[in-house]
C-alpha cells in the first residue's frame, strides 16, 4: 500500500474506535428513550405526561448546551472533553439503577442530556477531522452508521431485556456498554489533530456558539428533523392504530437495513459529484415513504414505506452534515458540527410537540401528509439555496 492510499484510508484504527464509542453513546440514548416511558408509567406509577417530561428534559439540556460545546472542545481539547463527557454520561447511566423518586430522575435526565450533547459533538467533530478531505462524504456516511445501528439495536435490546428480565437488568447492561465505550474512547489518538494556535478565551459571542457558514444547511436540516420526528415519535402508536403493531419492530429493522445498504453508494456519489445529485433524490425517496405511511392499509406497504424512509432520511442527514462541515475550515469543524446538531435536535423537539397536537386534533394520517408536504418545500428551498450558492 503506497503513501497516497494510506492517506485516503477511512477505516483506520482510530476511526473504528471512534465509531464504537459513538455507537455506545447512542445505544444508551435509544435504549433509554424507548424504555423509560414504560418504566415511569409502570414501575413508578406516573402519568404519560410525566413520561414525556423525561424526553423533554433530556432534549432541552442537549439543545441548550450544544452551541457552547464546540467552544469547550477548542478550549479544553476534543479528546479530553470526549473522555470526560462519556465518563460522566456513563455515571448518569449507572445512577438509573439506584434512583427512584421521579423529581430526581428528571434532574438526572437533564444532566445526562448535557453530557450527551458534548460527547456527540466531540465524536462528530473528531470524525470530520480524521476522515481524509476527499473522502468526507463517504467517511461521514460510514461514521453515521454507528447512530443508525443504535436506532435499531438500542430499542430492540431495551425492550427485549425489559420483557425478559427487569429494568434494573437493562440499566446494568447499558452501564456496561457505556463502560466499554469509555475504555475504547481512551484509545483514540488525536495527537496529529491541529489545535488552535492561540488558546481560545472563554467568551460566548455568536461566532463562539455557531458557525455562520453552516447555518443555511443546518436550518434545512431542522426542517428535515421536524419531518423525521413523525417517524421517531409516533410510528409505533400509528402502527397500533392501524392494527399493525406486530410488524412495528420490523419497520425499524427494514428502515436501518435500507440506510446501511444504500450508504456506500450515496457516499461515493457525494464525493465524486455535487451534493445535489444525492440530496435531491433522497428528498424524493423520503417524501414517497411518508405519503405511503399516510395511506398504508397493509403490512407490506408499511414495510416498503420503511425502505423509502430509511433510504431517503439516512442519506439526507449524512449529506447535510457533510455539507455543514465542508462549508467551513477544519479549525471550525466543531462549531459546524454543533450548529448542525443544535438545529437538528431543535427540529426533533419542536416536531414531537407540534405533531403530537396535530395528531390529537386531527389524525396521524394528517401528520404524515403534512410532513411529506414539508419535505417537498424543504427540497425546493435546498435547490434554491444550492443554485444561489453556486452562482455566487
């Protein structure tokens, strides 16, 4: 293998380590977000509203801290903040074993959201740093597979353990996963990653919190996230209403499989051509999937919709994140990553709330029709933005 081939490698030892570390963080996230509502309503005897508060508390803290996280990475170092955040994230996970009062549990969720935000900003930023510039699209696509795998494995493992054992057993298993992630995170070598020549000061101007050049793509990503929240938050309830709860778990399997299968192809196209050749078809696929969900009347249509949603959404998130990172300099990759995820998480939070109201007032069919329509508007905005950027 010659020097050029080595320089263009994606699957290096530290890339794999970073992949596994990020996988551990998101396995805990999805394992808890799926099962904690059941824990609160079943074991603690609280209401559905209380269960929703646990999700809200986590997302609020993650969104509030995300803009500050990039600055913290610059001041204290990405590796140091990654290790610190994942260790505290692990400690929060362990505390679920012992904490029973709901009020304290709510505080724990808020605190864990803070360190989740910092940890995921660090992993995303480090991934952007260690992937070769000419392989960014494919590399970030492969890296995002760690999150995609967690989307399926986390809920599956969580629900399986809860059904077969207990919530305490689940918290122990997730703690072990967090411990392994922390150990792997320690092995990641960042000695060759450039640090700011002048140590940044602890100031919080707009540019200390956001990357201006990444804002246009990040704003479109927030609209994408709003549409995706209809799948993330309501697909199981909708499936139950349609009498298809028995295949709801397969939806996520097909959804993830579609993302994983299409990713290597779309990553290559992204790197070899312009992003629009990947993004626009992906908008169309995602839109078709949501409209299929709105008008589904059998299990096969439900699963075929999962193929379209997984192919479209999975490619869109990776491509937009890549564009956000590539819109600025390497030194600002952390800020671009934080900007992207701040607005993306905001879209998820707003969507989960607003779409829930729409579902209660009208129907889940209306939710998926509206989200499909929003995707069409989002695609038009993207085309306009891309042409405007190219012309300038």
